[in-house]
C-alpha cells in the first residue's frame, strides 16, 4: 500500500524518470511558487479523476472507456480552473493556458489507463497522490533553480547576494530546457551510482566470506 | 492580408509552438529520433491541427458562445480532438497504409499532444476569425514539423557522438532543444505580433 | 441490456453528470471571477485617472461613433459631482515579444495624459518587462497629445524596443483620440449624463 504512494516520488517520478507531462514542466516553472501551484493543481485533478475512474471502473464498458475518462478528467480540470480563477486570480493569470492543458497531461490519462481502471479506490488514490506529489516535487525543484538564478529570489524572497547579476536566460525558454536536461542527467547519474555503490558493497561482502584473493574487475549495472 | 502573413510567420518562427511556447514537447522528445518519422508525425499533426482549428472554431462560435456555455469548452474541445484523430487514423489506414504503419503508436498519441488543444484554446482566446485560425494552425503545424525535423537531424548525428552516459537519451535531447530555442530567440521582433 | 446500449448509456450518464457538475461549479465561481475583474478594472482606471471616482463604459449604442474603432475599451470617468473628468482607454499594440495591452488615462478638457498602465505583455523578464515600472510610466503624466511623445520620453536601458513600443502606442492613440474622438464626445456631453 505504502509502495503505491512512494513509487511516484522517485522510482517512477513522472518528470525525471518517465519523462511525461513535459509541457507544463517547462512552461510554468519560472518561479518556485508557480511550479508549486501547477504541481498541486495537477495533483488535485489526478487524485479526483483516479478516484472517480476507479469508482466507476466496473460500470464503464471497455470500448468507451477512453472518451469517458477524458470527460471525467476534463470536468475536474475545468473545476480546478474555475476555482483558481475565483480564489487565486493572480496565480490563475500566470499559469494561463497550461491549466486547461492539464486535460491532455499524459500523466493523468496514463495513470487512469494503467492503474485506476484496474485497482480499488484506495490504492488508486494513493498512487495518484504519489504521482502528483512526485510531479509537484520535480516542478518545485526546477522552479526553484530557475527562480534562484533568474530572479535571485526563492518563493519571492531575495536569496542571492546584492551584486548578483540575474541570469535572465533561466527564465526564458532555453533556460527551461537546459535546466531540465541537466537535472535529468544528474538524476540518472545519481541513481546509477547509488545502485553501483550498494552492489559494490554486496560484492565486497561476498569476497570476504569465501576468502578468495582474486580481484573482480566487474562493471556494475548500468542505469539507463 | 498583411495581418495573415504576420500571424503565419509569427506561429512558425517567432512564437514557435515547441521551442517558445512549450506546446508539443512530449512528441518532440519522443518522435524526433529519425528524420522521416519526424516528418511524417509533423505532417499528420499539421493536418489534424488544421481540421481541429476549423471544427473547434465553429463549435466555439455557434454553440459554446451562442448558448453561454464557456465552462464546457475544455471538455468539448478535447472530445472533438479525440474524435478527429480517430478519423485521421482510419483515413490514413485506407489511403496510405505504409505511413499508417510507420507512425504506429504515435498517431493516437496526437490526441494528447498539448499542441492541438493549445492551438484550439489560443484561437478561442485571441478571437481569431476563421481564416486567421486556419492560417494560424497551418503555421503552428509547420513550426512544429520544423522543430521536430531539425531535432531529428541533430539526434541522428548525435548517435555517433560520445554523449556522457547519464545524459544519453532525454538529457542531451533537452540540452539540444535549449540550444535550438536559443537560436529561435533570434526571430524575436521579426514581425509585429 | 445489449453491449451497444450499455456503451451509449455509460457515455450519456458520464456526460450528463459532468455537465451538471460543471454548471453548478460555474454558477458558484463566475460571480467571484467577475468581481475580481471589476475590481482590477476599477483599480487600474483609478490609477490612470486619479480624479475619477466612478466610470462608465462607452458602448456604441450610447454614442454617435463606434468606440471599437478607436480602442479595445473606452471608459468615461466622472468625479463626485458627475462631471466628466476624463477618458480611460485600453489599447493593444505590437511589442518586442508580442502584443502589449496598455491602459491610458486622458484628462478632459485639456487632453493631457493622466496616467499610463501596462496591463498585459509578454516582454523579456528583467529587461523589456521593466515597462511596468512606475518611473517609466510616470513620465507620461501631464504630457499633451502632441503626437511627438517619442522625443519627450526616456527609454529603458537594455529595453529600447519594448519601451519605444509603449511610447509609440501611447503617442499614436492619444493623438488619434484627441483629434478624432474628443470632438465627437461633445455630442455625448450635451445629450444626457
């Protein structure tokens, strides 16, 4: 059960590992706050749609499931959009076009197909929550980096020192691509080396046990 | 007329859907490994875009606005897009089975391409006329195809280079995209938008 | 129930359910959305026409000319006694990266600029986006509709094109409205209000 929640945070993180839902990831992460807002909106739609789809999974005939899922997802997106426009108008203005685009965010339809349509409601909600939080986390990290280097602030508060010249490029489209690309590379490198480290320790342990002196030159598992 | 030219050039170069507006990134990263697949995907997308722009424009004007149902816009647009993609699939299957096969899984994926929905929404937002919408969508499709093909060309060459392990695949693709986006920034101010 | 009927029934139920939910949420949220928009507008007009305590929108039904031929929106500002103090108009012009939407306040009867506010733009953050800054827009206050504002307004370092764009927009529209609309407005004054 807990595994359902944690999966979306690291191992199957939608942004860094599965590379889906890229459009809002690049577009709205100009500041950490925007990234947070978008991430939470997606999480909201994800949890609600997964719950609803899981609830109705036995009722909806398989042939028409995709149109039904789409209608359900679009409804929740419209609700989120109206909610933001009514209560958080400044955030709504910044997120702009990308709130309705949550409808075609592959994460949501993907999870509905792969998980919510087959699993009970409680598991679907946990899975959706994990994915949503993983996505939010990725967006906040990306947004923080871009905001810090591009504006010198973090969540609106000035962090960088006085003489710091802002890297305006970070706020512009190229900055988004570069930052995400390097982050993906970093995460790949981390996960390769983390698994390498643990495998090396395992190998050393085994050698000590059988007492052989031979040296193992062995390339440990490649990640990507 | 001048206005139409500006809209066209604007959507192809100045406000390129992929490299400036971040629409259509998923297929951009996914389908840009070979030039011919990229070209096929781009053209299929352009076709869907043009038809979508007309249908959603009519839908918006004569039903949604007429009857005061703005809150149904997102649901209706995406359903129209899903239906249109189905038709295009069937159409291609009959007319050009070779192209249909080479595009494979990517064809139904055009439905979730945010560029298509984004296009429909932008047209409604900017309140373009029907002609302007068609020109805009052709430009958008062309810009999308352009970005995809350039990317595919680069990635084909990149396959022979020494890319660090951790950056292989998506990492380096994103960095190349960043460089392309940087280059496209040069088009700013080309036409009064 | 046959599988075909079951499919259609499922689709209908889901669609109707969705429609109902959306209609309810929309009815609840829309008043708040309109309230926000009205507040923003009042706030902006108050900023560019300091003497106006209330305003009315000019519709083509109320006047002898077509307001949309001059600006996107035109508002007539009144002071506490109901006297007209000025006009506020929303206009859009080309900027560096895209369109710039500007609200201009023009005080009557002298046709001097009461204030300028940049409402929407997509200029480069940190550079062109500085057109929002007060010191830049405050330069316009008190200027006359001479048609030569470009000689009187300082541009922003590193944002020449964006700041020139705003200057041109203000210059052109203020001149045009002073020359062509104000004389026609006299008819409005004598009529009612």
